[in-house]
């Protein structure tokens, strides 16, 4: 059993080393800088969303006031769709820098719009992000190795090991308290900045606690690995630096080799349609429709939209100089022809993500990164959820316009007030955006 | 005298190698390092080859589809559009750079400039978030770690074992001792360099400039030399191997892992860019004032109409020898392109500015310096992506305006204006499919070798500076070297 | 000499990987006795010490301290034992005083500052060195610090490993007189060494160890130190 005296003594001992204090300072700085940069980034993203929403409304107004037929409106009016950053996104950028989180969508075929990516500067994405999750998953293990690798080996090399063990009232107490006194301050300097920033970002208590548990978990796992290697009988004769090489090797294998191998294997296993094929198929279908007889398009359209079977007739006096109904019908048919591939593409992404979850069980760093992404809702699933929201929104747009184009083609500006608006996940909208949403909703 | 000096160095070097071959750490690291580098090279080479073939195939297919379209209204072809795919450059085998982060396909159509699609990173389920084990990552980040693990104790262990005094009293000077150790370490690091050199040799037989490949290799060689010098210097400076080890690991962490990423974070804070979506709003705003190119009666074209009527000395557009709709399409496309490209260029300048800021961290970390140098030479930096965007745009304007010219010259105006009245009318308002030959072949090449060399020159300078710093460090270490 | 044995080995054998390091050792050490185990390099001295300290387990037979078998009551035994390792390196970044404080706390022993000062004076460590970092101490000074620690532990049994190696003659004399004083005050001293002269000066009994076997025994008669020549001859002759 450890006594308080043990803790006090070991604390004094550990803190007497200058390198330790320096290490703590460095970790604190790294944590703070990473958090601050993530925070600034998310603030910028929020501001961008707000600016874009404003412009989106202005622009749509301009379009609506210029047009006088539903077809034209549907063709020219864009809608902003977006996924605002969750409260913890500042700490875990996750997939937000690889998947798109904003689109401008109009009524035209969705498969031609949804794959556009307005992602950041690829050169910066290539260099990688320096966010809190990176500090915790990759840097922290390295620091743990540096702090603990020679816990016992150092004493052995200085020939104090036997003296310590024999003199100690309870030798376990000495090692345990020395380890704790090293790890607890490390955890604190990592987590305290995080908690501070999380509070500023209105994160829920539950998510903050969860994230802290994950961080503590990764510290425990890596400490366990380091201590196990340090205490193993078969390595008892190794020098401290030899032990450190072993630990670095473990770190390397689990952080780099396991994920990359997993990636190669998963890619070989999971059949993914070529993105290029989806858009080519869709385009062929859409453009082919111009040459086919109009009836062919209607036939296909009615298969999936039987409710409009009686409304397909085109009357230039009623419907305007161009057969918009038919135009949008074949846009939809084009989407449907590519839908199998498109679904397969999304399914493949989801499946790969699932398999990656299994791979991460072999890699503490990867697991930490994934768990943190999950907590911050910046994981692959969240980005796919956003994509599906966009699809759902597009569907609601189509419903609205079909109603007008087929059943009530007389143009009236007031009916456009019923135009669907995109609503992001409500739990993430800030107060200002909430009010804006409320005024826009029907 | 020179013979004796180099003999001593050779002896010390040989002894160091014997030590390494007998210790587990060194041999494991050497074997592991070489196997990894080789594996990464092979895997990456396959990957790039596959990607190259796939994209070439898709490009070919897209071109064929365009050309095989039947007779139809030329403006529909403007909307049918075309796809271009960016094939990887030869040196991507070693340094894929931004390839997986940028989309590699762009859809070209009239009135819009789209962004690239299908960045591969999206399909990686976050597994390649930390690294993608490309040969360049191995060389930039892992090789220095390996060099440290092998060499951190090369000089300090002699001191700890007490053999240092012995060596120095046998007549070896301090410089000879340290140089012997340095040469040994350089030879060890060249084992990691070997696969890279082989890959470069392979690439040299493709259509990449030999000068570029040579300088590319040299950059990596300098980098390895630099680390060997730094590691030897630290081993000389510190009395205890463990101190040398700790310091070197900290240097490695900062230079190879931290600073590159800090560079990208700083770049986004200092030079925020507004992103394409937001730029699109500005573009649309401006375009609205230019009038709708689909509507001949838009007030924006009144003057155009008048000028044309004057030019051909007729009273109505029906009497023009050219198709007025086509003229309008041509005209408005031109004006739109000016606006679109203005914004595209400024966005590219922003991204470039950001990239340049991140590259400035090369003054703080040799890893960043070499990364910049290597991506620029290999043609896998953002400059090349921008070039792709620009060439795609040129192709777009070429075929769109080519089609519009066909629209102007070969489609009768009256038929055109009546195209919506019935299906037969629509069938008449077409031009022959042979006109689709306005589409030229797209084959993407990176910048000319000299252009790449000159843009990479500054980062070469950074690298050379670091070699100088390392040399100074070594000099300092030897000066303070006391048994 | 004295009645109750404080340290005893009974048919003690230690075998590692088929090699016999210690072969059937039998001896007893009484209270207040200074006992020296003399042997060359590789004779088995460190193994003997480690067995009595509980760092190694006997293969057959028993090693006992204070009547308890060391292997079975390792923790209890360690509480009553003070250990002075060979070429002792305490913590270089702490001062002599801080080192003592640290190890006393590790042992769970509370001592006042005065007690520590008294111990440091007893071992004749200059006062102006007490608060210097240990990296500035000479070997003799470090030795003294370690002994001061052993004294403060008030342990009835002291195990010393090559205590005089590397000390100059003056330091050896100081050391010997300290050991005698501790023994006179009731401490039992078990010393492992290959310093014939030093052992003869201070030990009540000297036992020779060669290849794991006990090969000779010398006892002090009265106050006269054991005959160095005889021991030397026996020691060297056994090579």
C-alpha cells in the first residue's frame, strides 16, 4: 500500500529533475497551441457559415425576383447546405478536413453536385493537422516513453536498484508512486487546457468527460506497454536506451505499419466503385435523355413517381416555352441510373470504416484518434450523415418543385415562401443561427 | 601522411560497424529499415502505376464518348461537358505529395468552373491519417529515427566504456575519431538511401528529366548526411549515451513531426483563404450583372445585337449570316470566363501563399525543407495541381468556344429559335457529329524541369543551410571534446 | 563468541542453469560480531550477499537473518537489515543530506534533522559538504554518506559489499573504527570483501570462500587482529 508519505517523497524526487519540469512545460505548450489553433479554425468555420448563409439568402432572393417560372427558379436557385462544427471539433478535426462539410445544391441531378469538394488547401492537408487529437494519439505516447523508459533501468545502471529494493519498506510502493507522480502531472497539463477550451466552446459535460476518459485511457495503455517492457525479465539485462528502442519500435509498428497495412488489406477486400464511373454514368443518362423520345423518360420516371403519372402532358401555353417538367424528370432518371453505383460507393465507405475500426484494435494511437473523432462527431459516419442530410434535402426540394411543376404551374412568388430550407443537426447550432433558422422555416 | 590519417578513420569506421553488427538494436534497425523502405517503394510504385493506368483509361474513355456523340444541338454538347483526369508524375513513385488530397478528376462544362472531385483520402477511413508510408515519408521521418537509434551512442559509448582515453593515446586525433564514427554512420544511412536511389534510376528511364531526378536524389542524400552529422555531433557533445539519446529523440520529434504540422496550422491562421464555395457567391454576384447567356433577349446583349446588325448591314437578327444565339453564347461565355478566372486565380494565389508560409518552416526544420524541395521537383506540389486546373480551364474554353463557333456558323438561327416547338423541330436544330472534333486531347505534364528547379531552389538553400548548421555543430562538439 | 546467532547459513546452496554457485555453506554469526567473507573474483561473494538480502532464492538449504528464513520472510528481513552496496552511487543530483532524507523515507523511517546531523558527524563527513550535490563528493565521502544512512536505520544487521575498495588508507582506518564502534554497540556486521588487510584489522571472524565452498576460517583471539600473513597465505594458496 502506498502511503501519502511515499507520494510526497516521490513527487519531490521527480520534480527535482529539471528535464521533468521541462517536459511538462513542453507538453502543456503543445496541448495549448494545438487547442488554440483548432479553436481558431472552428471559429473561422462558424463565421464562414454565417457569412455564407447571409449571401445564400441574398443570392436566392435575387434569383427569385428575376425569374417568372418554376423551371427557371429550380434551375438557377442554389441552396446552402452545411454541417456546422460540433462543440468538440476544435480538439479533433477528424474527417472534417477530408470530407466536404458544405455544398451549394440546386434541383439538378444530385449525383453531379454532391461529389464536389470545397476542401482546404491540399498542401496543408498533406502536411497534416496539428490538433489536440494528434498531440494525444501520437505525441503523448512518445513523451510517455521518454519519461518512463528508464524508470527501473536507470537505477539498475547506476547500481541503486538493489539498494532501493532492499531499503524500501515496500518496494512496490516506491515504483508505483514514482510512476503515478510522473503520469498524473502529465495528464493534468494535457487535459487542463482541453477542459478550458471545451468550456469556452459550450461542450456538454458528458462529451468532455468522455474525452478525458479517452485521454486517460491512452495514457494508461501506453504506460502499461512501457512499464511492461521495462519490467520484463527477458529484458532485464538491456540498457535503458535499448529498452527505449523497443518501445519506440512498438510505437512505430502500431502507429504507422498497422494502419497502413490495414489500409492496403481493406482496399483489397472491399470493392469500391470508381468515383469517376458514377459521374460518367449519370452524365450519360442525363444527356442521353435529350435524344430519346420524351415518352421513354416519362416511363422511367413514372416507375418511381407513380403519383405524377397523369401530369406528364406538355402544354407550351401553360408550362412555358420549355418543357421543364420533362427536363427535371430526366435529371432525376439520370440520378436513379447511377444510384446503384452511388449507394455502393457510400456503402463501401461505411464498410471500410467499420473494418478500420477492427484494425484500430491493434493500434492504440489509431484507436484513440477514432474514439476522439467519435466523441467529437467528426468521424466518417458523421460526415456520411451530413451527406445523407443533403440527399434528404434535395429530395424535399424535388417534392416541392414537382408539386409546383406538375400540379400548379401558375407561377406565384408567394408559393416560393414554402421553399424548403436546409436545417443542420439542431444540437450544434448556436444561438444566433437558431434565430436565423426560425425566421426561415415555413 | 594522408594515407595514415585515412587509415585511422577507416579503422575506427570498421570497428564501429563491427560493434553494430554485434548489437541487436543496430542490426534490427538496419534490417527493419531497409525492408520497410523497399516494401514502401514497391507498394507505392504499384499504387501509382495503377492510378496512372486507371486515369489514363478514364481520360481516353471520356474523350471517346465525347467524340462519339451523335448529331445534336451544339449547346447541348457544351453542357454534356468533358472530364479530365490528372495522371501522376513519374517521381510520384517516391514522393506522391498532394496527389491523394486533391481530387484527380474535373468536370468541364460551359458557364461554370468546377472543383476537383474524388480525393482518395476520403476512401481511406482515416487509416492513413498519420502517414501513408510512402518512400518519402520513410525517408523524411523514419530514416532519421533509425539513424538516431543506430548512432546515438557511437562516440559516447567509448567514453562510458573508458576506451576513449585509450584510443586517443594510441595516436588517433579527436577529429579522426569523430570522422571515423561519422563515416560509419553515413554508410549505415546510405543503406536506407539505396532503395530510393534504385527507384530514381527506374524513374530516370521514364520521361522525367535526368537533371531533376539527379537533384532529387541529391536532396535526399544531403538530408541523410545532415542527420548523420547531427547524430554524431550529439554523441560527441554529451558524456552519457542516455543524454545524447534523449536530446536526439527530442530533436527528431520537433523537426520531423511537430514543425511540419505547426507550419500548416500557422499558414491557415496567417493567410486564411475563403474557399471555393464562398468565392462562388462572389462570382455569381458578378455574373448576374453580365446577363443570362441562354436568353437572347436579355438587355445585356442589346449593344451586341446592334453592333452585329450594323456590321452585316441588316435590320433583323433573322437576316444575319450567323446564328445570333451562338454569338450571344460565345460572347457571354467569354465574359463569364474572365470573371471566373479572376476569382480562380486569386484563390490559387491564396493557396500558394499559404503553402509558401508553411514552407518557411523549412528554416526551422530540415524535414520541411526537404519536403518542399522534393514535392516541387517531383511535380506533386500544389503548384502542379494549380497547373492542372489552369490547363483544364484552357481545354474547357477551347472546346466550349469551339462548340460555340460551330453554333454560330453551322446552325441556322431560325431553326435554332424554333427548336422547342415540337420534337421534329428539335431534331432539325442539330449539327453534325464530326464537329465534336474541336475537343483536343488532354495529356497532363508537370511544369518544365527548369521551372521546377528554379522554384525548388530556395528550399535547396534551406537544406544547404542546415547542412552548414550541422557541420558547425560537429565542429563545436569536437572542439569541446574532452575524454 | 556470542550465544544467539543473528545470521546463519544452513546447508545453503545456490544453483543457476546447472552451475553451482554456492555449495553447501554453513556458518553462523552472532550478535555484535564483525564477520568477513573473503574470496576472489567469481568465488560467489555477491551471490551469498544477494541471497541474504532476499534478492535471490536458495536452491537448497536456508539463509536466515534474526531467526527468520530470508526466502520466506523477505519483507520482514529487509526491514531489519541495512545494505551498503559496492561502489555506491546515490542520487547525483541530490545532496548528501537530501539523499539520506530520501532513503530514510523510502525505508519508512522518520528521523529528525538533529539525528541526521549527528550521524553525519559520526561518520566524519565535513559539514560544508552536507548540502553539496553528490556528484561533487569523493568516493570516500559517498561511502560515509551511505554509512550514515545505515546508522540512521538503526538496523541490527548490516551487510557491506566491498566497503573498502577504492578508499585511501586514511579512509580505510576511519571506516574500520566506525565498524568496530557499531559492533560494540550491538550491531552485527556481515562484510564481503577481497581486502585481506582491511578484513584482518576489523573482523572478529574471517571465512574464506572459493568456488562456492568454504575453505578456511580464522578467528580473532582477544583484542589482537587476525594474522594477516596467515590469511593471505591461505587466500592466495587456494587459487
